[in-house]
C-alpha cells in the first residue's frame, strides 16, 4: 500500500544529487535538487527554466540544462545558426567553459523532458 508521501515522491517530485559541473556556479556537484515532474503539464515551460531530461548519447543518462529556445527560435550552435524544429527545445549549460564530455548547447526532443528544478539545497 502506498502512502500519500510515497505517491508524491514517486509521481510528482524526485530528489536528485548533481554529479557534474554543467550548471555551475548556481548548481554545483554534490548539490541536491528537487525535480517537479508535473511542471510541464501544469504550466508551460519558459525560457530560463532549469530542466532535467533524458540524453541518448554514447550512454543514456539524465542531464540538467537551462531552456534557451523553443520551436521557431533561431539559435546558434557551433557558430551555425539553426531554427528549433517543432516538438524540440534548445537547452544550454550555465558552465560552458567546463564542458568536456557533453556539448554545451543541445536541441532535444520535448518528449525527453522529465521535469523542472524547483529547489536546490
């Protein structure tokens, strides 16, 4: 039997510990964040929202980035201007100078969004 606390923890909020440095200086390695899985369903995401999404690269993993563009927006990636296609969003890390494994700027499918960061502690 699930308690209301278990339901909230499993379906609405997730507590995650940050393993990387992509969002420094605001969110640092070792910080714990509270991820709201219902954020995009209740209200639309906005430019500047910090989100977690599934990244399907060499290995599948969760990444944290800031929303920087929506469908139809012109964005620049690797000195090349692109238009964000429908059903995709443009995300950036805050720590562009320290990106070694994953790129700083990504255009990702909206369906891969898991939720929005609500609290950092």
